[in-house]
C-alpha cells in the first residue's frame, strides 16, 4: 500500500509540473505586428498554391503560420521558409510537382523590416526574374532561391545585402546568368556562396580576385558555370579561411592550380571534370582538415600513386581520381587512411598488385579500381583484420569494383565473408578457377559481375540463396555443367541474368515457373534447347532476350509472339529455328531484331512499329523485298537480308530510310538495276549487294555516300564505266567490283593517296577493264589487297608498285575489319582472295592478308625488281601475262610470301637460288616460262613437285625428269667406286634413310609450334586456312556479333 502511495505522489507531481509548463509556454506566445501580418497576406496573394501548403495562413497571429518565424520578444517576422517539401522530385509520383509554389513575389516583403532569413528554394517560379527589390532587404542574412525556375540575369542589386552570410541561387538548367561580377564585392559578410549552374561565362577572369575580397568566405560552389581560363595563373591571397571549394564541370583547360595545396583550412575540394592537366601536388595529402577530394574526369592529371597516396591524409574520407592518368603501384601505407570511406581510381594507369593492407581500411564503403592495368592475384588473405572491431574482412564495404584489369589467379575465399557487400564487379580480368561456394553467403549482394574471365568449374548451387540479387553476370567464362532450378531458388528479385558464352546446360523441368521476373536475359551460346524454353512464358517483364547459338531447334511458339510487344532486343540467331515469323510482328518502338542464321521461311516479315536494327540474314526467306519497307521502318539503322532466296528488284523506297548505316542484301537472287535512291542514305557506312543478278550501270548518285567505308557490288552483271562521282568516296576502306562487266580504264583518281587515305582493298577482277594500270595506285598508303586479275589490261607493271607502304613490312597485329558499330552490332568485312591456286574467303584474319593479283591480263615488260621491296607481301600472282626478264635475285627479301604464281609468262634466265630461303612459301608456280638452268632444288624449294616447273624447256634437274649436263659426270664417277665399299655404303645409306625419316617426322611436328613460339603473326598468315576451318566449326555471323551490353 505504501509503495502505491509513492507512485501516486510521483504522478501528481509530474502532472503539476506539466500544467505549469504548458501555462508558461502559452504565456510566451507572441503576436506579430499588424504591418507584418498585412505584408505576409499581400505576399501570399501573389502566390499560386495548388496543394494549399499555406492553409495555416488564416489565423490572426502570423507567428503561428507554417514557415514563418518571429522574434520571441518583439513578435517581428524574422524568417520565411517556404522551400518545397519534395525537392528535386524525390518521389516518383508526378502529383508532388503541384506542391511547388509559383506566381509572383510581392514587394510587400519590403515591409518586413526585421526579415533575416528567406528560403523559396525548389519551387516553380518559371520564367520570371529574381526581383530587384530583394536587394533592399538590408537585414537579410540568409537567402536561398535555388532551383526554383528563376531565369534571366541575377540583379546586381543583391550586392547591397551587406549583412548577407548565405546566398544560394544555384540553378538546374543554366537559366540564370551573371554578366558583371562586381556586385559580389558588396557582400562583405558572406560565408557561403552557391552559384552552381549559373552562367558566368561572361564575367571574365576577374571572378577569382573579386571572391578573394570577401574576408569571411568559407564555402564556394561554382559548379558548371562556364568558367574558363587558367586556374594556375591566379595568385592566392585571402582564401586562407576557405573550407569548401567546388569548381567542377568548368572548362578551364588549365594546369593544376598548386595554390589549392596552400589552403590549410580546406576540408572539401571538387575540381572534377575541369579539363585540368599536369601533375597533382603532393602537398594535398598534407592538408590537415581535408576530408573530401574529387579530381575525377580530368583525363590528363598525373601523379605517382605510390608517392601520392603514401602521404599523411590525416582525415581523408573521400578520394575520387577516376578518369585521369595516375600511374604506378598502390602503396602499403594506404592502410593509414583509417577514415577513408570512398576511394575511386577508375580508368587510370595503375599497375602492380592490390596491397593486402587494404584490410585495415575498416571504414571503407566504396572501392573502385576498375579500368587500370592491375596485375597479380587478389590478396589471398587481408592484413589487419584485427584492427576492425568485427574481426571480419572490410566490414563496411558495400561496393567493390575491380573490373577491366589484368588480375589473375583464383577468387579468394575471404570475398565470400565481406558481410555487407552489395556490389561485386570483377568483370573482364584473367581470373580463373571455380566460383567459391562462400559467395552464396553474401546475403546483401545485389550485383554479382564475374563476366569476361576464365573461371571454370560448375556454377555453385549456393548462389541460388542470394535473395537480394538483382543482377547476375557470369558470361564469357569457361564454366561447365548443368544449371537447374536450385541455382535460382531464392532469386526472386533478379532482373538481369547473363550466363552467355559458357558451356552451361540449362536443365529445368518443362513446367518450371521461375521465382524471378527478369528484364534482361542473355543465355547466348549456352545449351538451352532442344526446344524453345517454355518457362519464358512466365517472363512478362522481359525487354532484352539473347538466345543466340543456344542449340534451339523447331518453331517459336505462338505464345511467345504474343508477349514480344515489350521487347527492345530479340536475338535468337545461330540456331535451327524453323517456321514462319508473324507478319507484322510486335515489338517495342526502336527495337533491335536479330533472327539471322536459322531456317525461317516465308516472306520478309516487317514489324508493327519502327525499329532500328533488322537482321534476317542466312535463312530461307523468299519472295520480294517489301516495296514499302521504308514506311514500316523509316529510322532503320542496320538492315541485313543477305543469304536468303529473295527475288525481284531492290525497292526504290529503300532510299527513304535516310539514317541507314548498313545495307546488306548480298547472296540472293535480286535482279534489276541498283536504285539511285540509295544515294540519299548519307549515313551509310557499308553497302553489300554482291552475289546477285543485278545489271545496268553504277548509279552516279552513290558518289554522294561520303561516309561509306565498305562497298561490295561483286558477282553481278553491272556494266559500263565507274562514274567519276565515285572519286568523292574518300572514306572507303574496301572497294569490291569483282566479277561484273565493267569496262573502260581503271580511273586514275582511284590512286589519289591524299584523298583515299584509308583504302585498303581494291578488287576489280574479272571485268573488262582495259588500258594501263595507273602508277598512282602506289600512293595508296593503306592498300593491302590489289586484285586486277582477269581483265584486258596492257602495258608494264608499274615499278612504283614497290612503294606500297602497307605491304613493305610484316603485318604483326590482327585487327578485325568491322564497320558501322551500332548497339553492339556491326558489319564484318570478308573477301575472296586467289591464293595457293584456289579461292579462299577471309574474314577473321583478313587484316593480315597482303596480296597483289594481276593475273590473266595482257601485261608486258620486265618483271619489276622493285616489287621485292614488299617484304610483307603474302600473295603475288602475275600469271597469264607476257612478262619477260628474269626473276630478281633479291626475291628472298619477300620473306612473308606464302603464295607465288609467275606461271604462263615469258620469264627467262635461271631460277635464283635465294628463292629456296622463302620458308613460308606454301605454293609456287613457275611453269610455262622460258626459264633455264639447274633448278636450285634445296632448302624449302625441295618441297615442290615438278608441276611447279613444267613448261620451261631449259630447266633441268630434280624434280624434273630432264637431267643437267653435269649429271653424267657425277654418274661415271660413282661407277668407278670399288665393290668393297658397296656394302659399307649400303649400310650407311640405310642408317641415314631411317634417321632422316625420324628427323623429318620430328621436324614436321615441331615446325608449326616453333613458328607459333617465334611470332604470332607468322602463324596467323602461315595458317590462313584456319579462318575457313573456324568458320565451319563455330557458327559465324559475317554481319555482326550478338548484341550485348544492355
């Protein structure tokens, strides 16, 4: 009972105190003056308030109104805070836009004589200027008009606010500007200045000196103001109290301002994206208060990372040097940056290994070292785990980005124990080994990016436990094994799934319903078949599908075509899909559609909406190209219908698709003439109409295609001369008019090396060209293939042909010849070359092929010795002409020759012995000439049989039957040998015979590997036929690769 009395007494006392407190507070409520009340009502009447934010502005005491502050003793209004409660549209709902105040700002504010604080930020005062009268609010200390839609020139009258300490008029859309910065000098009390996104491009270079006259300035924000000039030329005088400076996104194009390292009070510095260059001063690391430093995006700032990050960095929390030119190794002393939370060195030139001492960075939240040259393996263990209270590796780490480096070795086990990790990106390194099972314990992981490595083994089933995972990318690895429903068991939040380019077999039940709804699915080159995956029926949110080369056969189910209206990418190329495509088919506007390399039939289907990429190549489509194709796809960029059974004429309307970059209609049965309207496609980079039945002249309008890089009109019946307008096609890299009926002379303008600087391939074979070969062709510095065979050309081979720059040296680097890149798609160059007595098609290693083929013409004159200067030439064919003279002795300089055909000419004299040193020569034909003397049948020449030499009546010796005169004396001398040596000779011969077999076998096995070991480019040329073999073993698309990267 006594205990209850005590509790009751306490309650009574509390109630008494509370009542007195309420009474005291009520007695302290002040009333605003009548003049202030009237001024505020007048101010409100000028505003538009669609959400009635000012509903409280109805009572008689304005000091109780929302957003109004009054002096506690006098009741005078001292502050107005009407900033939007939803700045920047923080909620996605459009209804919050209506919370923004608009209208006019009434001069009645001038009646508020005690006003010190005014905040109208994040509203919508569109298309009105900042009122000049605000400069008369002499007691104002705080003014924030940021991101409220004001436009025009900031009134210089604001310079009268001598008591102002805080000014923020930053803009979102650069709708505000300042043309004279002098008024800033009047703000003698200013501490905080925020003018970001205000156009200051007209203030000149005086802005820096003016700002230094503000003695109390501590915070300066001038991001994106259009300032320029040399920052380093300014002299630091009065910025000794500056704590924060933001000059980001201004095009200074200056060396780094070293004065920044002298501001000892500096805490925050952002000079990102300022086009700065030069060395970063080491003194920045010694600034005692610096916690934030951002120099990202300058591209040309340099420093030794080992020295720079080896400094003090006493209080540093954020360091961002991404997209610059820092070099060297990361030092172990980084472990001293114990306050570091964010560290980004993305896209620099760092090398060396990642130090294990990063384990001491217990507060590190974000680490981005992607896009460097880091080598070695990830640390097997981390040093300093005992320094962190949790005793776990990097306990605060949320994001780890190490992609696009050269990291090797296995994934360390500790990565699976970084408990707070949400993003792990190790894409495009050289990592190998299995994916650790422990990754399945990263319960917070949302983004797992391991694509583009050499990881092997199976996919751990434990990854199916990552319930927060939204992005899952293990594409482009060497993973094997079966993927089942268990791998996706709890991945209900998954939105991106990339398993492509592995040897994975997706084995799920027919009626499987995935727990996820992906938007981006890439299973290219996985074994998804044999039939179209039924589980896709349940993926109603999908927008990007890549099932290319997925061993799927049979028809695509009708239900799939009923759910494609949301698709932005559909790639089912390189399968064995059959049937007809709905016509029209539904996709989302501007989609990319790749159905190439299948067995689809019927007429060419068109989409129901505009799309930008359509690849139906290498199928069984038939019939004509739809005559009004441009009406369905006026903004098409990439069109490939090659390798089908299309008939009829090319519709003229194709010229109405004005932004086309690729037109590939090759390998069909198209007839008629080439539409002149194609000349309207001014963005065209690749035009391939080869292997059809087109006829008529070349339209001169094609000369308008100034961006054209690849032009194939081969294997048709095109006639007459090449129009002079084609001299305007100066962007050409490939010109293939072979196997037509073109006549006239080869135009001399084609040899204008100053105009055709990139022209690498000229193929005019099998036409009716006549006259002499223009000597000016030798000025084409990029020419690597010249094929003029099987024409009616006369005259000599120009001696200047020894000056082809691109053939003078060995081509050591294989570059894929690909044009018109568009969203991962491209047109891939290919060419048929007469080499080693047959025609071979080159694609993947075409850039390594160098060839001159002048065969089957009526050329005369001596064999030009100057051609032997072409040390990088791989194929030389001048057969079937009237070439005379002798084979030059220094033909051995052409050590890259793989195919040499000089047959059916009038060459005389002896075969130079030096020719036997051409060790890469795989084909040689010297037949049907007037050569004489003994064949130097030694070295590499001894690998050729008599077919290479027949038809030369003066030649003798092996491998021909005809003996040379001195062969008889050698025979007589052998007959004089004594019988007593016969047995010994026979025994020796036998032993040498078997020994030579062993040596020959060993040499034959080892030689290719020796070639590979000596120089990679030799092997690529030596084994040119690999291109053909690869094309048979691996499904290829000569127009484009599977689209990725969405």
